[in-house]
């Protein structure tokens, strides 16, 4: 929307195999910044992983800002997401890349 701008930067990303070697764990630290002119009251992002075919093998949505749990993300304010995701059925060697997208935004 006009005057809305969310910037997402990767601070850290590391894939590792699970103990039983049948899944991967992806430790991800993202910096999310409101570059727009209005406070963001709700923000949901999607994280997806792609194998070498290329085919999307896993997609997870996570709420970063919600009216019930946090205050609004004010213009110029940053939010740090530090989370480990599990990608079931795929070892780190089977994964080529991952992507981040804004799936819901309310202001």
C-alpha cells in the first residue's frame, strides 16, 4: 500500500541436520524495519525452503507483530526475529535456498 514499506534483512542463517538426520533445523535471525510512514499493527511473514529441482518443500507463516501480543511497529522501528525452524524430511544437503515474504500487513 502507499506509504507502507517493510524492510527485511537477514542477520544470520545456519542450516544443520537433526539428530536422526531425517530433517533440518534452520536457525534464522531477521531484522524487520518499518520504513513507512504509519505504525504497523499486524505483520505476518512466510518462510519457505526450496530443494534443487527447484521445488518448494516447506512453508511456514509466523506472526511478528500482532495487536494481542505486542505494540505496533512504529515508523523507523526495528524488530528482531530469532527463531529456529524445522524442515521435516530434508537434510541440509537437499536444500538449495529459502525465501521470506510478507503475507499479511495491517496498519
